[in-house]
């Protein structure tokens, strides 16, 4: 790769958000976001979930190298599938295409083309050499798009009606989402349930009420949150609905290693399960804990045995207290604790922890400075017109000087 291509790549990657954002999402009147009102189906693909940025789009293929014949197509919410472009259609990101389905055809939006599709297929463990890979029929015509939009418009009412049918049959399940196929011939109902549900009668009632083929698909609570989306406690969109694709198991050990209080209300996400972000920094904590001695090990001194009360992982310090004197804590570094443990193993006497204890000085450095006075309760009581008061004072001083000069 020459320097010109590297510069081109850096400039294009730096403007990733400008490229992916659609122009209709800019600010409208009164500072309100305008929005394209397409609910994730805009042509530029900038508003879609789990969008992949094609950073190879401005690079040409080597001579004699055929373009990759598979494309990635996104359907409702975060559902993505790979299709083979057997007709050698000229496709680009944002094109609406009609794809193979069973039965009929489906309609989706192209989210990725070119060599990066091969990388995505390898990541999702999909064999790009598989002959049974579904194919793309054509670019969607206006008639296909109209039928697709009409089916999408039916989904909220169908979802509401299906919930009423499930409640009438007293089924312990929650229908969280409905997705119609692009040609309207099939509706897929996504539901969550604690136990196995017998919904044979429900399918009959749905087929009679909606006059379409019914498919029931059970999903987990994390997958439900990913499909519906939302705002997390951090103030940002949920990771599972924007970029997270693999749902790894999260247990309370992750919180214990990070010295977090086991409060279910704070540790649980919108799905009701432990937050996925508990695993993000876990490896860093585990690496830092390798140098720590076992917290269950007691330190033996001539004054008595000491028990670990608390640790600070990144400052590499530990707090110990004698048995029976739980209010007096002594601060030791991990090296000092290792030294005391080695002396205990060699049966060398240790007089007391006071010989090793550190005097920690409180860090008086302020985390932030109140530069605008927003934390002052009396900030609105201050007089506003300070300039006018200064002018009057200056005028009085000048008049006094004039009188003094006249008298002189």
C-alpha cells in the first residue's frame, strides 16, 4: 500500500461518521433532530443497527482478481444474512434487494459488499463456498417496495392482536416483536418464555386472524433487548442493539473481581440479566490481581493475627485489621504483604503491622473545577447589573474630583 492510499484511507476513516450519517438526520427547527422517519430503513444505511463501515470501498482490486460474489443484507432490526450474487448485479451499500426465502422472496437492504463480506462470513462461521447459500433475485422494484412497506405497516397492529390471542389462551409467553416477510406471505413472531409453551392452538388462531403463514421463534432476553433497543444506564444506546453481536455469559464473579457491590438493581441491564459491560474490563482486573496475595491468608505477628479487609487493585495496596480490633485498619502494599507471608513461612518473627503500615495522605486534587458557578445554590441571587453599578460608581468619583478641582 503506497503513501497516497494510506492517506486516503486515514482521511476516509476519520470521516466515518460523516459518511454514514444521512443528511436528513441533521438538526431541524428549534434545535430538534429532523430525522428521516424511515425507522432504520433509509437508503444511506446510516441509521441502521450494527452497520459495518466498508473502509475498502475506495480501493480498487488487483488485476485479474474477481470481486467477491457474496453480499451482506440486513432485514428488520439486527437480523443479517449472507446471499450469493449469482446474477452479477451491480450492488452498493443501501440498495434494496429481493432475496431468496422459503416460501416466496424477502426484501432487505444491502449493508456490505466486497472483500469485507468474506471477513464477516468467517467471523459468523458461514462457509462462502457453500452451494446452498441463498441468492439475490434482483434489485427491488417499486412494486416490491410498496408490498414490503405495506407489510411493515401491519406489524404493530398484528403484534397487539397476537398478544390478545395469547392472553386469551392463558399462555405464559411474551410476544416481543413481529416481522413480516418482504412479500407478505409469512409473519415471524419472536417471543420469550420461562418454560416450554404449547402454542399449537395459538398458531391456528393467528393464521385465521391474519390470513398468512405463521412462524414462532423463541429468543432469549438478551436477544429481545437487542431487537427492541433502548438506552442504558450509561446514557448511551444498548451495546447489543448497536455493535455487540456475541452474547457471552456474565456471572457475579465478574463483579466480585472488580470489587463491585452485588446490587441486582445496578448490575442488571434492561433485559433483566447481568450487564454485558461487566466483561469489558475483566481481563485488566484479572491481570492486576495476579500480583496480589490470597486474601484468605492471615498475617501472623507477635501482636496477633491480621485479616484482609479491603484491597485497591490498581494502587496495589491492602487493608488489614487485627482480630478483635476491627476498627483499626493498617495499609500495606502487596510487596509488604508478600514479605510478611514469606517470613511467616520461614517462621521468622514479625513484631506488628505498625512496622509496615503506610501513612496515606488524602489526595486534595480536585476532580473538576466549578468554573461557571452551576453548583452554587445562591447563583441566581447575585445582582445581574454589575456593569451599571460600576458605571455609577465611576461617575460619582469623577463628579467628586470635579468639585474638588473647582474648590481649589
